[in-house]
């Protein structure tokens, strides 16, 4: 487990107000993306009103042919 933000040069944590009043939107920007960045990322947030958690997985491919297509 690596806690972010850290000292990684290719990673930035961004936040802004909205979309609704009293809300904040946040995201992680990884650029340039490399195979070492693949994995699961989790976001944990809490305040006086409660807690929220979200997760996402990044799978890095070399070519478009490596992407599995489903119908």
C-alpha cells in the first residue's frame, strides 16, 4: 500500500468545488502512465457527516489489441 499524494513525479491529486453546493470533486492524474502505475486505487473521505470510499483499477496495455472487447 502506498499513500498518496507522495513523491511521485507523474502523479497529481486535484480537487475542485461542485458539482453541487457544499460538495467537492477530486481526482488523480497520472501522466505519463506506465506499467508500474497499474493496480487498484482507493479514495477514502470523511467529515462530520460521515465517510465515503470509492475504488478503481488501472490496467495498462501496450496496444489496443490487448483490450478485451465484450458485447
